[in-house]
């Protein structure tokens, strides 16, 4: 559980909760149950005219060993859904099952192997050193910290924290504290972890380190991750699957490749020194011109004074575009296809632009 609910987490990680009889090991038919199954969950806050339906009849399944990204603009319901899945917020309707155990029937058993790092929460004890935090959170997970010292050493090494292992967390930078929080979440060997904005405050290299370690843990150790982030690069690089939310409901759920191929945002980028304002105006009358970039000294586009125009065109429209350029006396220097990225899909599916913070910039 998240550090903000440490007492619940202590219960969830007790030896009693780890007993073989406490959790169903198989679904009907012999298959192992998914790591997380959310069915028909709804949550409303406040009453009357001020009421807000934060989560609206959401269903979601996360298979074991997968990394699932959860995206949505501010107010989409992501955090509320995560808190419902963690038992921090009780839903008004629906059910949550963790490794086959219904949270309502067996809270301690359900959360025995679950941990979380939540944005805005104090996820570590800052007076303790980095290593002391790992030992502490392993202990409250019901694990002898001496028995997993090797695991802790590997986490410190892979997250580039070894040199700071005996440094109090309060003396570390924001980015280093974020990495310590992740290491603490993984210290007790949780099988399902929820990470809310895990790269917040990290520099580029630290973010790459975190992505690499998450992929390794999922691939080699079967860790299941639900990752909520505004950093599209991280989601695209790490996640097997992406779930997008808007207005409390799921509006997309698929692999990154499938989501990108399903959007109508294919375009072509044409570069030429012959493209001037008049040519651009002509193109805008006939086509969907998405961007115009002028490189007056030619360093970026390969020719003095070249201009790049991005136009939504596919199929017959591409031929029409080439005809229009030829009629305007434009000699094409370069042309390339522009494929939609995850940000484009996000805008299409959620109807929002700007809230996604696509490249990890501080909101």
C-alpha cells in the first residue's frame, strides 16, 4: 500500500495474509487470476449540485507480468480509480479483485503483495538513510531484511543509488528521492505495484534508468505495474498496453502500436525553398495544413531559406498535394511521412490538448 496508509499496509503484509489458503490461486478452468480485475466501479464525491462523478462504471483487467499505462487529462478520474483499486477510497459501486481475491471479502489477503508510490505523498522516511528505508519497508512487508539484502543491493545499483545508500533521504535531491521511493516500493518483493508519476523530478538519464529497470523487472521477475503518468515518452517506452480515461470513463484500451495505427493523423512533411507565404495560403485553402516551419539559414531543412509544411494527406490526397505543389512551381527537396505519436492519439481520444504534459515537463 501507499505510505500514506502505512497502518493498512502493515495489516496487508502480515504473515497471516500470506497464507496459501487466503488467496485463490486459480480461476475457474485452471487459469491463474489476473493481477487486478476492476468491474463496474463508480465513485461520486459530494452531494447535490456540487456532486462530481469521478469514476463512471469502469471495468479494467491487468494481467500478471504486464505494464499498463493509465493516461488522462487532469480530472479524468485516474487517481480516484487507482485509490479505489488500492482500497484507499471505497467505490460506491462495483468490485475490485487483486490476484483473485475480492477486496471486500479479504482486504488483508488481497493487498498482501501490493505496493504503491503515489504523487504528492511522502513515500519515504527522510530521517532514515536510503538503505534503512529499504530495510524498513521490507520489514513491514513481512520480509526479513537480511534475507533480501542482495535484492536491495541490486536495486541500489540499478537505480544508481549505491553511493547514496548511507545518506539520509532528506539530504538528497528531488530526483534522487523519487528513485528512493521506487526502490522502497520494490524492497519487499511486491508482485503488483502502482506508480503515480514515477519520473516526476527526474533528469533525462535518471528517467531512462527507471524505464530500463521497470522493463527488466516485468520481463525477468514477472512484476505487474500500473503506471500513471503525463510523460508520454515513458508510457510509450515502458507499457505493454495503454488505458486512456476521460470524464471518469475509459475511452481507449490497447497497445501503443494499435492505438497509433487507429488514429487518422497520418501526414506528409514537404520541404522546399520554393514554399513562400502565397504557396502556404494556397495549400491551406485545399488541404489540412498542420504546421509550417521556416528555416531561413537552411541549417535544419537542407537548403538556404527552406520551408517545411506538414499536411494531412493520405491516398489520393497525396497525389492532389503533389499536383498542387507542381502547379505552384514548387520543387520538392524532401518529403517524409509523419506518423501519429501517443500524444496525437491522446488528443483524439480525450478531446483535450495541453493537459497531457507529453514530454514530462513540470505541470
